[in-house]
C-alpha cells in the first residue's frame, strides 16, 4: 500500500491508499469476490461498517430451495431474477471452490448442486438447503428416525420440547455446562478438559437411539473435530441443530471466509463505514471512510458493492422512495408505495422484497452514470431471498460472477 499524506482546508490529515479493487460489504458475496480477486493477484481490499448478517445465519448454503433440485428451482425463477445471469458452470465452479476453501479451513461442507437436502431446525421443522456444514451431515431426513437430543441447562433460543413433540422415537438428556449462552458453551468445548468431562458424562447416559443431536454449540472453530471425537466415543452419528441467532455455524462460516481472505493477501478495513465518494467523469475514483476520527481516502480502479439489502444496511426506505446508501445508485422497487407491503404480514409476496439494484449481464448497475461499479449479493433487485430460498449460495455465485466481470473490465 502507498500512503500519501495530504491536508484538507481544515488541516485534518487524510490517508490516501491505492488499490485495484475495493469491495464494500463483508457478507458472503463480498468475501467471495474479494478472495477470488486476491487469488488473481490484484491489490484488493474489503471495507465494512461492521459484522454482516452472515453471522446470524444457520451456516447452510441455500442455492434455491423452492425445488428439490437447485438448478430446476433456478430455472423456474421469474425472468428478471439475477440468478439467470449466472451460468450453471459458473455456479458449479463457485460452489466447488467454496467447498475446497472450507475443507482447507478444517470446516468441511457436504452436499451437491444436483439435489437439496433437509436440515432439522431448532423448532423441529425441516429446512431445505444445498450444502451443509459437516457437523450437520447426519441430520435426519424424516421424523421417524431414532434420535437422542442433548440440551444444556438454561440454554436460550433452543426448544427441545418442539423437537421431541415431532419425533416419536426421540429422547433427551440435559447437561449443565456452567454457562447458558451458545457462545459460552461453544467456548467451553474448545477446552480439552471440559470436553473429556462431558464425554465421560455422555457415556454414562447409556444412549440407545441411532443418532445423537446437539444444538450447534460444539466449538467456536473446532466443531468438526469435537464432533468426530464424540462420534468415536459413542460409536454412532452425531449432528448439530442450528439455533436461533446468535448462530455459531453462521459465525464459523464468516470467520473461516474472513481468515481465508487474509491468507490470500486481501486486506480488511473493519469498522470503516463509507461516508463519501470521489468522482471524476464516469469513474468513481475513491471512497472516503471514517476511522478513529480521521478521514481516509481509499482509491481504486473499480468498486464492488455488496452491502446487502435492508437488514444488511445497504438499502434504506424513506417515505416515498428507497435509497442505496453508498453510491446513491438507482433502486428498483414497486412505483406505488402501497404495493410495497402485502396485507398479510407473513406473506412471502411483499413487493419491497424485490427492491434492489438492477444490473446487466456483467453485474454493472443499469441506469448508472458510473462505469466502474459492480454489484453482487442480496442487494440485487428481484432476488426475494426468503421467498426463493436464495441465500449464501446465491451470494457466493454472484460474488464470483461480479468479481470476474470486474477483472475482465480492468484488463
């Protein structure tokens, strides 16, 4: 990095840092795009205002859950859906690279693009997804399997009663871990002495069921290793059940992707919210961030926007329009505000779910005056993430596609 010190009229120093590409937003899409560009030997940095919503997720990789076959589900999406801008080959390669990355980080994922699988949820229902952490691989595929559920004294956001009511061949045991939060219990499992004491207790339970289920608290970063030790001692499959947020699998996913990015030479500016943009002609030349009270100008040849939708903070709804908060890009949304929301609160057809940035085949925003911006992830228009089950898989695929288009433009 090249540091050039200058002075604004009010004599506050400005740090000017030069990159090839700056990615804004640290969700799954932004991390994917940044890591891939770093692997192509570009000078790339990721700028984020804070933790992404990925930390709240189940950690599963939803590609398209509306059909048992993800590719068939994507083919059935409406014509304007941005997933149609990603080829099946690009999607397959993106997921293959993701699986390899997570295996390298000792957090393997299981599953295939050809068929979705089921994962048991914290309230006893099943969730359709494509790839799952290996700690969830043994999750039952029907409610007639014989499982023994281990819960922990005082643990919130996990409801074993719901699960037991849906599984006629299930039983449970409760362990006092000395703490009652998912993070606290997960931290305990990183301690070998705690794990050995727990294993001795577990052996004394004389469990007869075919599988053993745990809330997803088997470690901060070592969950797969902990699970394998339990399986070895109990001689039967073990699986985690994702809890309600805060979610350990979501945090593990984010931490692994972040560490992978840093290993590839990417730079992360943490808690550096973008507060300004510098323009010249049809080019964005820099974004200005605020960190430790000093303005910093991050210059680049191209920018990738992956700030997420409303929950991620990328979009903001005013009384009569929706605003994109970094570059003030045009936002697609139903013209009539009355069409933003359905009368049924629980409906999957709220019009505001289509809001976002419309892009062309290169993932450049349409109707934008700037020609060096690319967009990926849930901020894309017409995605309707919840309705279509297009989660992290969509983010990974569009992150990779936007990054490739960006590289081709720079060349």
